[in-house]
C-alpha cells in the first residue's frame, strides 16, 4: 500500500535522500503535478520533475536522483491537502 503525501512532502523526501550523496548537496528536485488517473503502476503523480542542479554536476545528481525517484514512485501517492 502506498503512503499518501503532498507533492512538497515527496519533494522533501527526494531532496533529503539526494543530499546524503557527495556532489548533490545543493541540488533540489520538485514534483510537478498529480495525475487525474493513476498510471499503469498505480502511481498518481507525474514523472515530470523540476531539477535545480545548483553548482552540482548534473550527471552525478541524476545518477543518485534516478533510483530515489523510482523508489518514491513505488512508495508514495499524492494527496493535495494535509
């Protein structure tokens, strides 16, 4: 069963995990929007992220962000209100 979190909470979870990796400390990912219908895997939020790499190397950030992102999509669904 997926946990329900706001887009901000999912983004914070992604960023905490990302910031644990050297070379990713200044990067930030933001979840864009909730889907009207869950996708084939049951996830109800978009694969679209806004990624601010800051001064970090985008290759290093993407290397660490990708598995975190996939884990978040397996674990969480969006609820827009608290």
